[in-house]
C-alpha cells in the first residue's frame, strides 16, 4: 500500500459485503480456470452431457463476474441477506462443476441472479436518477434470463441454449462495464488532470456516444438470446467505446495506480468487441480467440482494478491504491494476448495464458486480504 494512514471510521449498520464477494470472486477466478484447462487437456473428467466451452464461459460470467457485481451492489444488505446471497452463489458453483442439470440445477442456478436483482438491482433502480444509470437495473435482471437460457439448453429444451445463454451474459457484462466506465473514468480523470495540469478536463462525455455503447451491446444481447445472425452491433459498441475513451486522456492515466489499469481494460474490452465481430465477418481465426481479448484483457483487467479501487474507497483508504493492481493488470494483458493467439499453439499458449490469469487474481485476493488485516 502507498501511505500508512489508518482507515477512517465506518458505520457498522450493514456488513461489508464487498469483502466476502470480492474475495470469493478472486479465488474462484484463480482456481476455476486451471480446472477448466485440466478438463480441456483431458487430465480431469469433463461435465458429462454439457457443452464444456459454454460451461467455462458461464462460470466466468455468471459465476466470477456476477460475484464481483454482488460485491459492488450489496452496499445496504443485512447480514442474513448477505449470507443467503453468498450461499446461493456458492451452491450454484458447486452445481455447475458437479454437472447437476434438470430442475434442481435450474433452481440452484437461478437463485443467485434473482437475489442479485432483489437485493442490488431493484434498490439501484429506485435510487437511479440519470438515464444511463437506469440501464443497470434491467441489465441485472437480464442475468436471470441468461441463466435460464443456459439451463434450458442444458435440459435440451432450447437448441444451442448453453452458448446463447453464455453469450447473452457476455453482452450484459460488457454493457455494464462500458456504462460504468462512462461514470468512473471521466470523473477520476477530471481529478487527475486538475492535479497534474491544474486545469479542467473538458468535453469528457458526449451522450450520443454513451447511448451507442448501450444500444450496441443491448442489441447484441437480444440477438444472442434469440439465436439470430449477428449484424455488427457488438462492433458498434466497441467503436463508440474507443471513440469515447479518446477524450479521457488514456496516456495520462497510465501514471495513476488506479485509473491506469481501468483505462487499459476498457480499451481492451472495446478492441475485443471489434475483433470478435471482425473475426465472424472475415473468418479470420476462431471468434472465441478474439473474444478472449475482451474477456481476459477487458473484463479481467477492469474487474481486478475495480475490486481493488472499490475496496480502497469502502475501507476508507481513498488514494492509497494497491500497487498489486499494476502487477495484476500486466499479467492479465499478457494472458489476453497469449489466449487471443491460442489457436496457433493451443497446448502451449492456452495453459500459459491460464497460469498468468490465475496468478493475477491470486495477487488480487492476497492484496484484498492483506488490506483488511491492516
């Protein structure tokens, strides 16, 4: 940590929900990917009749990313509700790895997304004042739709439902990161510009670019859920995201421990969306390889950085950003590059990318736990 000031006093009315969920998310990210690679390599038995690629994507999005979202949203949740949500999330992960399907698997898997909306999404909707912020609530509710679609595919009720559900969840996570980036990054960069250059950061946002990001990813989520041919909506959102980010002084952000990784992750997410769409259009390599630029490089870097940033803010250590965030971001960027090229030498590049990903989130988990002990 930078600095040595003690945390400021905090009200004890509600438990610190970010602690268990951020720690669970980080540890799950570090452990689940090696398990998936071990299955892919044939060292462990697979998941029976499930689609193993879709199951992997499902656990990264509706498992890992949804846990990060819970830690972010559950700011005013009572201890019994927090425990209930955490148990529901854990039970769903066990069911997924055990290959539990049918009605029992559906019930266990839907419990956490429903609680996520009830305890986090609905209060957020009631408190939201701005149009872009109101996007969060329906997106959170749609996680349950993505989960139901995935489970319907597992039960043989919808053709291709597993991959359609996983891709719908991918679009929802990307949408939320793009919208959240439009709130967090410009505000943080305005403060950094004032500090470093003693002037204001002008022209931070243009609403029409914000809405292009929202419309593009929302349309892609609907297309994926319905199993329709893609029309480039994902690329539209990525291009709008990059155009918008150019106004946020990304080069200057690299000097900041907190904003630098978030800006890098945001850029990689937008590039990954464009690359995945181009891969589909032009047939240049598997689109899943390009998608990993968005998932590992974009979502991975942003979630790692945001967990550390939110933790520092809620633990009243504002400005004392952990240096571990830089190490995690570097490892994740390298992991994304290797995985995006995975089809060139899969038996070398995929396990190496996995090791870097796991190391990054082990560092995040260690940094979080270390901060709580101080």
